[in-house]
């Protein structure tokens, strides 16, 4: 799985990058045919949840997307990964149990 990381309008720390890579590397346990993953972090105009994480995962014949906003990037990344894990489980169940 290839992972692309983008931080829009700010410079991401190495700790934040490591956290994002570590979180995304847990996804193949739910579906092992992930081709690539794109992580995009960006600030938002919202004062309540000023930080946003978008994660796009490409699997054969489909692209899954999760977008979460939170007060911290780590929380947004964690929520997006949780959402993608549910999507991957649902996709695997739907595709391979028939």
C-alpha cells in the first residue's frame, strides 16, 4: 500500500505524520487488497472544529473516503480511520459473502 501525505496551509510535524501513517497502516487488517491511501490535513474556518482530516483509500474497482473535523488533527485522523474500517468491513462482507 502506498501512502501519500499532504498538509495544506501548514507545516505538519514529524510526530503528526508518524501518527497518521501508523493509524492508516492498521487498515489492511480489515481488507488486505488496499492499493493506495491519501491523507490530507487542512485547517478549516470553523471555530468549533478548526482541523480537518480527509483520507481516501483506493481498492480494486472502488474508492472509499472519510472526512472528519475536530479540535485536533489526531482526533480527526482517528475518527476517519474508524469510519474507513467500518466501510472496509461492510465492503468485504457485501463483496465476498455472496
